[in-house]
C-alpha cells in the first residue's frame, strides 16, 4: 500500500469516527433542546442551562463538521460530505 493509499485509509477511519460522534451530538442536541422546552414552564434558569448546553453541543457539531469537510476535500475517495446526513 502506498503512502497516499494509507493516508486515505486513515482519513476514512477518522471520518467514520467523526460521523459517529456527530450522530451522538445530534441526539444530545435534540435531548437538550427538549429538556429546555420542558423546563421552560417550571424553571427558567434550568431551561437556560439546557439551552446553553444545546448551544455548546451545536458548536462541537460545527467543529466536527469542519473537520469532516476538510478531510473530504483533502481525501475525496474517503467519502462525501453528504454521508453524515444519510446516517
């Protein structure tokens, strides 16, 4: 296996892990948003903490997406940017 092939293989592994992490982040964001909505009527400060948690998770998801985008541009054979939306 040549070095470019090894690099692309490593990129595929990293992309798979990033995509798995993004799916977890999507779920955690939805959970935090739902908790914020539920807490809104009972405890506004608690609801704000859940909204802040969701916002922080969104930033993490954005950073992961930036990494995915960069890897796909650098190693097109490793996968497409749209793969995450299919997972």
